[in-house]
C-alpha cells in the first residue's frame, strides 16, 4: 500500500524575517519606477487607460469669424443686424472690418437719402466697447458702399458680440416712406504681427481748394519674428463746404460762409506703405494706391473714401520702421472737411 500523506516529507517554511525582507525589496522597486517616471515628465494616470487632461474649448468660436446679413428698412427706421459672438483672448489684437452696401430705389421719392452705419463690438464681461462706422447720402439708383475698420484688444478672456446698426432716422424728408435693402457684413481676424492705429488729434480739418496734404499716418518698428508682410487700411469721412451747417463736428462749423460753393469738392485719397531709415526718412515705397477722383456735390454732401494696401517686406529691408501714410487732394472748387469721427488708418503686420 502506498504510504499515507502524513508520512510525506514537508518542505521547510522560510523564516518570517526572510518574507519581510522580500516585501521591502518589492516596495523599493515600485517606488523607484514611480520616481523615475516622474523625473522623466510622466504623471500617474487616474486609472487604467485614463485619457490625458485637455483644455476645455471656449463656448464661442475663436477668430477668424465672419457674418453677413440683409434687411429692408423704410425711412424713417433704425435696425440692428449681423449680430454674432466670438471668443477673445486677453491681450490679443483682432482686426474687425465692416462692409455695407445699399441703394436708393430708382422709382423712390427725392434725389437722395441719408443712411448711417456703425459696427460695434462689446465684451460681455463689461468694459468699453469698440466701434466704427460712417454716414453717406444715397443718390437715387446709385449703389453706395461703406467700409471701415477697428482694432479690438480685450483686457480679459471672454465673449465679444459685434453687430451692425443701420440708421435712416429722418421723417421730414422727401424720401420718407422709401423702402430699401441693405447688406452688411463684418469679419474679425487675429493680428499675427505688430499693429498701429493713426492718431486723429489733428482732425477735423479743412483743406482749401488745390491743397494736397498728409492727413493721417500710422507706424511701428518692425520685429523680425512677427512682421514679414504689411497691410494698411484707410477710411476718410469727408464733407464738402456747400452749406455752413453741413460740416459740423465738435460743436462748431468747419466751413466759412465766405468760402461756400454749391459745386462741391473733388477729392482723391492716396495711401502709401513705406519703410523709414534710422533718420526717419523714406528709404523705400512698398505699395501705393489712389482712389479715382470723387466728386462730392450738394446732394451727396458726405462721402467715405477707403483703400486697402498689402505688401511683402524685402528680405533685407532698408529701414526698421514701417509706415502707412494717407494723403488727400482737394481739387475744389469748395473747401473739403476731413472729419475725426469715422476716419481711420490701421497698419498691421503678419
């Protein structure tokens, strides 16, 4: 018969001290792996297969964003359209451009009608908003365009809502009751390089017939890391001296009664992108654009002239300062007023 199990020899058990030593060695090995992993930049996961932490996306799209809207107004009427919200980052600069087109119907009453436009961008967190627009008279059967631009730099992360206000408010005019269509669009895009806006401290001002002068300028020092190309955007808000009170701003009239001429003014805007050397002299002209001579008569009265220039910087620029210079020519016969409100000149790099 086989021997009973009680007769099978037993293996000797390791002493308790040996088991304890083995456990200590195992713990030391595990801790060493964790420490080395953390020194290599690794972080312990919360569980098997746990995904890496990600930043929560903002609740609104980040620029570039754009919107377009259309409506029909009946004089006298005001409206807000093209409302859209984007997410702005603190300290970032965004270029907001406005385009509006409209036409007074050919069969409508009166020779012309007034329309004011305004794009405004307001941070939902509070604080001052940014806005820019313009006013013009729409001649019967003539398509009229408005263009302007503004730089928006939020002080805190948050939502920024922009919209376009349209205003044809006067009820005691020949065009009262006229229904007309308006198309408005705006675009917000981040500025990748430097940015500068011309000061308007010297405006409003009056240009005599035959005068040619620089009315706005914006400049910045080039940075090799950010500025490879330049863009210059300009809008001048003009009125002609056909009546005394037609060119008022800042509480005063800018047209002298003895200089009035109902024939109005012919204006030409010329914008230039330039490089300046260390002495401030122009060493290169990168781009230049002039509008066609534009006649502002008694019925038109207000006018907005705009240009949009682009240029690539040379590999070895002759100067370290970029400048947008805006000149205006008045061929008369009436004096011409350049208004501070809604005149702008922006220089941006990319």
